[in-house]
């Protein structure tokens, strides 16, 4: 499967992507939403204007909805959907598909990376989001599965990572230090811990646009919705 040409587009500074687990306990949702609100607001204060979501169930859906809610009072931001394949929602429940379509209809732009599912298309989507972002907001309980893969990839690509998972006994920890944070991830590079300070440079008055990412509105490399 050929990766679209925009896969090679340059990284956008202060563009944020999201990754997280699909399975989330219902009782955890209010706290996750609150943490998302805070993280989105703080990234916005530091100049972020574009937020990239993958459109998956679980954390992706919560993140997209919180970006759209934030956009109500901050119309200068945009939600970009990086959809791995046109038939992503084909096996979802009716209610999940309706929720997904509401998000797609409200998004500022999207890119469908493949006309149909193929093995590895989710990894293509995840790499795409990281490559086009400078910041990755995650909900990471463990370094297994697609979320763990994406966070490892983001760290290896020297992206700043914010983990919203609250359990300090988790193998993925985040400790607040004013705005700058440290993300600690055991065994990301060998047996040593990787500790990185997060730095969010000021936007310096820069205006953000989808065209700077070489995306065209509601463009798809395969089928459109």
C-alpha cells in the first residue's frame, strides 16, 4: 500500500496529535475529559492551533469531542482527522458510527489514508499523526498495543509527549513542573529510562492553516465519505 505524498510533509511546530487506548472504563471518562480540557487549553496558550485525531473509538473520540468543544470559544483552532481507512467504522455499533459521523461532519479537515482496511493501516495513521505534530497527548497505561507503539515512535522522533493517565504506579509517568513536564518511559530505549523535558515554544504570532500542511479540505487519497 502506497503512503500518500503528504506523508512526507514537514513537521508543523505546535501542532498536537492524540493517541490513547480504545477501552476506557466509563467511570474514568469525566476525569479524562477534564484532563483533556486542561491539556488542550495549555497547548493553545503556547501557540497550538491544529489538533490531529485518528478517529478511533475510546480516547480518540473523547479527544476529538473536547477539541470541538474548545473550538466553540476559540474559533481559531482546527480539528484535523487522520483516518486510516475509509471503512474504519464498518464493524462499529450504530451509536458509535453516528458519533463518529458527527465528529467527521464537524471537523475542519480530514485525510483518509487508504480506501479500505489493510494490515498495518493503523500504524500508517499513527506515524502520519506523529510526523505532522510536535506534541503528542496520550492516555497510556502500558507500552503494549497501538498506543504504546505510537508513544515509542513519538519519543524516538523527539516529539514532546504528555501522558494523561493518572495512576502514578503506571509504567508511564507524568510529573508536573509548572508548564514544563517530564515524561518517564521505562525500556523505551534499551533498559534505561528515557526522561525528556517538554518545551512548548511561543507561537510568535504565527498563523496556522491546513494548507501549510499540504492538506486540502476534506481531501482523501482513497474514497471519500
